[in-house]
C-alpha cells in the first residue's frame, strides 16, 4: 500500500490529493479526463499520478477506447482509511 519510505497519501502534495479525490468520486479516468475534471495542468496531473503510483494508490491500465491513452483508477477499495486520512489532512491545510 505504501513504499519503503512509509509515505502515505497524507504526505503528498495537494495536487496529488485532488487527483486521488477526483478518481475516488468519478471512478476510472484517463489523464485527459482528470485534467478536465480537476482543472489542473496536464503536467501537474502527470506528476500527481506518478506520485500516487509510487505509493501504490493508483493503478494504470490500458484504455481500450483509445490505446494512446491510459486509464487510471484507485488501486484497492480497502483504501478507505487512506481516503479518510487525506480528507483530514486536506482540512488541516
């Protein structure tokens, strides 16, 4: 669920938390869809997705409707505790 540093979603930058929330509420999306929904730049979304993938919170899969794009989704439904932690961290910011 997390990498060797012990980093959690609460330790990530606000952009990564926002991308996580977008995926949590909207379900699996392409990077383009996340950019549109979050109103973040494509570069910021790319970085946020990399960070979320590093700690195994988000998985990348093939988007069959357009193979040039990837589909991103939350890795496991057991991440409810991580989501709750992210909400508390975001409220503290």
